[in-house]
C-alpha cells in the first residue's frame, strides 16, 4: 500500500501564523513600554483635576 505524501503547506502556514502573532505581541509590549516611559503628563493638582472633571461632565451649550 502506497504512502500518501505529507503536505508541508499546513505546518508552514501554522508556523507563519504563530510567528506573526508573536511579532504582534512583542510590538504591543514594546509600544506599551515606550508609551509608559515617555509619559509627559505630570502630576495633576486638585484644582486642575476638579476643573477637568467639571468640563467632562457638563454638556456643551
């Protein structure tokens, strides 16, 4: 009985998909670290925090 030839396409496609997903995860981690490191916003005082809260909660007229 003859053996069926094994297809190489499925393992290659699976490896490509996993490599792509891994690359996306690594890029996301690097982007998050870079965003955290370059946080330009400093600490906000109570007056500014109250003003921002008031502006966000009141509808525009």
